[in-house]
C-alpha cells in the first residue's frame, strides 16, 4: 500500500509529538487555504505544511503562493495577536526533510533530514 497524504500527516504529527511539540489542530480550513498541522513547543506556535511526492522533491510543490496561503491562514488563526513560524515537511518514499522557519523569499532558518518511516 502506498503512502497517502493523511498517512504522511499522521507520521509528521507523531514525529512532532516525539519532539515535545503539542499538536493543537489538524487540517484547519480557512477561506483561501488550509493548514495541515498547528503545533506548539515552548510557546512557539508553528504552522506546518506536509507535502508528499513519490517521484520528485516534495519541496518543489511548496511555492510562494502556497506559502502566502498558509501565512494568511496563520494570521487569521492568531487574529494577528501572536507571532508564529511556518514549517514544511517535504516527504518522499525514502527520506523526509524538515524546513523550519520558511520565509516568503523561499529560504528557511534551518533544514534537517528526519526519519519518519
């Protein structure tokens, strides 16, 4: 059986919990977008996009438009009253990369390879 979108999101949520993140919400829908996972660790609120691609780099599916949609959803979620960051989990059949603090310019604060499966 192949990995589905929700399988990847479940694996990421489990991984984050093992890293002492508290999962606050999942699959939150707002006008104009959706956030896969909302988590918090040490009062740092994180909005997480999970991309799974079998045949190419999943990070390529995360573009400026997708970033802006998630950022707008995060702003609505916080009502503009709390700081947050946007993370991306780019999942493939053999490896996953966690991009922390993704910015509008396409860069991120850090990236690490994680073992989800």
